[in-house]
C-alpha cells in the first residue's frame, strides 16, 4: 500500500524551530513534485512550499526566508525546516506528492496526501 506519513509536529513557542518529515512508503518507483500545505481553522488549505524532483523550490510569501523545503530522493522523504515560527503559522500541515508506483506488474501514477500533522505556535 502506497502512503505518505508525516511526523514532527507539536507545540513550539514563537521564535522557535520545528522540522517536519514526510516519508513515502510502498512500491515507489519515483516521486516527481512534492509539497507542503497547511490549513488553519476556518481557512482554506494553502501551499506552503513545493519542490521538484530536480530540487527546484518555491515558497509562499508568508514563509520565505523562514522555512526551507528539502528532499532526500534515496529515502523517498521530504522535509520542512521551520524557523522563526509565528503564532500565525499554527495549522495542520499536510504533505503532498505525485507518486509513481508498482501495482502488481503495472505502473501507476497518482497524487497522494498525508494524514496531516498539527503544528501549534504559542505566543
């Protein structure tokens, strides 16, 4: 079974740092675009940062200079290093990835979401 599993959320004080991880498991053949999204209560889900298979990155204006997205293709894992956290960064963070995988003898490609991890920044 192919899935994305996030870890690393929790409670942190404003100004602190936290690192999220997202690991893809299953019969993964390749991973193209990956990204982190977040959803705060009463708000729509928004893109936080994205990274291509070649390592090209993009960030939401609200996190530029504070967050860093990276990936380890050998481990099928993506990271989000969050520094200088603010209370407005409080949200459920989701990872997203385009996965190519084996389903029996067939190659499949689908977009997957992780289950989400809560990040709470206290003031």
